[in-house]
């Protein structure tokens, strides 16, 4: 277990030490690894200050000169505050800029409604040229940096904070975009990010309690969605439950519903997520999760409830 921010930022640091064309822009954000970056390679690091729209403008200018740029701010500020700049200045030119949104979901709970990260994913999905990646473990965080550099196009990365597990035993193929954590059955959970670990714990408890085996898929690349996902996951499922800390509109659950409908599939889909509302509340992430049934007990009970009267 290591802080997922350091797993990610140290990897950028190592790449930037080898490549002078890699630039890092921060909107007055901090992390231990970034302090080392700023100290050791200051010519490739710019703190733009609390000015996210300007950060996007600077990033687009650097990218137009051949630089590969990483931009870092709080998720709600890095996306919604800069939506027009991202769409026009970066995406219309298909520039190699990676936007890193910190504090997704309720992870900045004490900072209140301006900082809750529930609409960033939905907003970035609206931009045709934008790819989206959600980090679910330290090994994904490390691999995401090379993925970003190889992609050479606009990318949004949802970055959490705090200790995350290393799930490298479940190989993450970035060309594929998802990985199977628990063997596919008739009933399968699709999730990503912070909810991977919680979902894994929940289905283990459900198996002990009910004997029901549930598959688990980590869909870490949110856009473009995996080409083989429909054939390998949805067509083999009778029931899909998607779990996310994002709001219920425009996120992972919406994508899965679209796939099921567009391909006229027979499997059913149910969603576990944050409610579709603004949260004018302050508190620890755990408090939010308990209130909105996204804690371990809440997820477990919701899954069991959705399996009632279900015939395998």
C-alpha cells in the first residue's frame, strides 16, 4: 500500500528526468513527489497558481511547440471551470495534454460543495477527442504515465489520494482497457477507481454469506471504452451491477447502459452510485459513504437487495 499520488507523480518525475520535452503544470497543488520534481528539474515545472483556465491555455501553447504536458488541479476545477478552454484550446487541436483531476468523488469531503468531484467524469465524456482514465491501484497509476505519453492526445486522469493496493497480479493491459479481478459468472460487477477494493471486499463477504459467486471487472479506461468489453463481459452476463462514486448520470453506469441498449443485449443492468444531486455538505469521506450507502456495508446490502428474487 502506497499513496497513489506518489506512485503516479514519481513515475512522471522519472520520465521527465529522461525527456526534456515533458512539462508539469500545477494550479498551486502539492504532493511530496512534486516537490522533488520542482527542485530537481525546475525548468520543466511551472506553478501557475490558482488559475486553472490560464493553466490550460499555457499547456496548449507548450503542446503546440512539441511539449508533452501534464496539468494538475482539483478535479472540479480542472474540468468544469476550464471546460471551454479544454474543448477549444486543447481538444480541437488534439494536443498531447494530460489533465489530472485530484479529489474525485467525496475524497475532499471537508472542502465542501465546490470540491466534490462527481461531475468531472460526465463533463469530460462530452468532449469527442478526450480520453479518460481512472486509477484503481498503484500499478495502474505507474502504467498510466507511459500510456499517456504513448497516446499523444488529450487525456483526463481521475486521481485519488491516500494508500491504494498494488494489484499487479491482475495484469493491466492498457490496450484492452479493463481487467478481470474475479472470474466472470452470470452476475458481474463492473467498477473502477476507489470502488474496486470496496467491491472486492463486498463480493467476498456476499460469497461467504450466500454462496453466490460474483465476477468483478476493473474498467480503468473509461473512454474510449474497451472494444471487446461487450463480447467478453456483457454477452456472458445475465446481470451487471455497476458501482461508482461518481454521480449516476454520464458515468460508468451510463456507458454500460448505452452498450446494453445499442447492442440489444439480454442482460439486465443496475447501478450503485452517488445520487444525482449537488452535495451542499461537509464531512469525512467515510461519513458521506455511510450516508449514501457507498460504504462496505451499504454496497454489500445494495448488491444483495438487487439479487433478491433473481433466478440464476
